[in-house]
C-alpha cells in the first residue's frame, strides 16, 4: 500500500513562521497540562525568561490543585481550568489560600475547559496534556489561529486527518525531543533535499533481549528505564518501543515524509535525539544531554533560541556514542505502527487506545509483557477497514477508541482468567 499523498506544506516546517499575534513585549502563552512534567518544566523556563514569555492561562486534570493554584499565583494568570469537576471546590480553596484578598483568576471546569483556554487570546498554546483527551484542545488552538507547541503526540496520532485539515503551514511546533530534533535538523536543507528521517530510540530497559527472553520480565523490570525518568505508561511504552511507533506516525504527519523513508535506530546514550539524512549524503544530527528543556524552548520560542534552556556537552571529556539496528522480531510495535499509519483514518486511534488498555493490564498483573503487543495486534486486525478520508469526524475517532478499549479489556481479561486456571 502506498503512503498518503503529501500536503502542500508540512504541518511543522522550520522554514515557515506562523506568527498570529506579532508584537512587542513577552509572548503570551497558554499552558495545558501545567502540573505534569512538560508543564512544570515549561513554567520554570517562563519564570527564568520573563522578558520573552508571559503565561495567561493554565489547565490541569485536577489531581494536584495545590500546585496548580501556586502556579497561577506565581504567574499571575487570567484563567485556570480543571477537567475534573469534583476538583473544582478544592481548587477554589487552594486559590483563595494563594491570593488572599486579591481577586481570583477566572475558573473553568469540565472536560471542555482546556479547549476553551486553547482558543483564548494568546500567541502560543503549549499542549502538554497526556493522552488522546488532548485532541479537542489541539483542534481548538488550531481553529482559533494560535501557534501550537505540541507535546501531546496522541492528539496528532488519533486525529491526524482532522489536525491536517485545520493546521496552516508552520502552525505546529513539535515539543517531543525526537521531533524537535528533526525540526531543527530540517532547517539545514530544503524539503526536496531530504532523503530520510532517522528517529533514535534508547532501546529501553530490554535492549538486546530476544522475544523469548522478554516472556517473563516483570513490571519492575519494565519500569527501570536506563535513561529517562517518566510516568509508568510512557516508561512501559518505551520498553515495548510503542513510543517509537507513535513517533514514526507523528513524523510522517508532521513532515509529510513517506513511512519507507522514516527509520528507527537504537542509540542507548540518548544524546542524539534524531537525525535527517540529505540527498548529498550528509546527515545532520541534533544532540544534547537528555533534558526536555531544549525541546520546550524550541516549542515556545521558535524561531528564536532561548539561552541556557538546556545543558550542553562538555566536549573536553571523552564519550562514546553507539547506534544499533532495531530488532523488529522482539519489538514488533514499530512495524505495526507503520501499518496503522498507512491505513490512516481511525486505525491509529485503535492502535493507541488498545495499547493504553494493555499497558494498564500489564501494570496491574493481568497481562504478560509480550501479551501487550500480541493483544494490540489482534485488536488492530479485528478493527478491519478504518473510517478514512474527508468523512472522518471526532465522533468516529472517539467511537473507534471506545471499541478498541472495550475489546482490549475483554481480551486481557480472558488472558488473565486463562493464566489463573493454568
């Protein structure tokens, strides 16, 4: 099957500057997912660069309202949002404690609150929400004409055609370390000069193991990532390399490069975050010590660079950088991602939703490690022909996700029952 035709210009293009609210003074930014890892690091960057950035609104799920209230007070935001309605009373109390007799910011509550903030008056929206619930805010920011600093890869994965239909050339700046690296490397040549994209993977905790050797690994084994400190779901995705599969789909959508020209290589040190090979044989790599400060600064500041956003290498010290081919037998997730990416439509949403359910089952002891991908493959196969083309709607995506989650839960429950009987 051939890849989908390229759009007139990539969603993310370092040569194009989408600047909706150009003007003097700091750039107004809305941060979605402010209490998570990306959000807290972005706020740290903003506080260190008040001449460059000003945060106007924050959103979070609602699990850390004390931190959200503290962030709102330090940044002097106009509005604060929480997705969980049951978190609203605690948020109001926390804000009252922070603000005292001063007027509180506007408080928005509910599943649509983040999307409302994404469409509010600002220059840039940083979408740092985790999961496919980030799709609605992504679409809202694009439709409102904001620059979108995108850390929520799931919204692009599950809603690719919807995002592409709304986004203007250069409107999206990627914040994932791999895609921020590709974004910067692509600035070295024209689109016609690109031979292939090379996405690097740490290899996770099981690099070098065969599929048979992965049969009995434990949850603790999977969570022991050698390079990055992340949440449990993302860490397991790194162990299965599902995260690389998602990044391959994301690279295809962001840069309009066919899947057969997007390669994954294992780089244990995680120094080179990705590379672009050009037609003259040159390869441009973007490298820093493992740290998300740089990608976040690219997302918020492009086309300007923010001084000291991330640590730099000490080139006076010797170091070794290694690269290995990916073992597709032990880690079938990347090839499966290419398959669902070519199918397009609702297929990536099914892949992502089924994987999230299987990871949860693995973390809960209901599924063995290899069972994650075995179950995801089965769900994708059972999904059949996806809804594609201009007929795709948000409802189609949500319906496909709901089906995939239910089917994955059914299959994982069967697996757990069978193992218990054995």
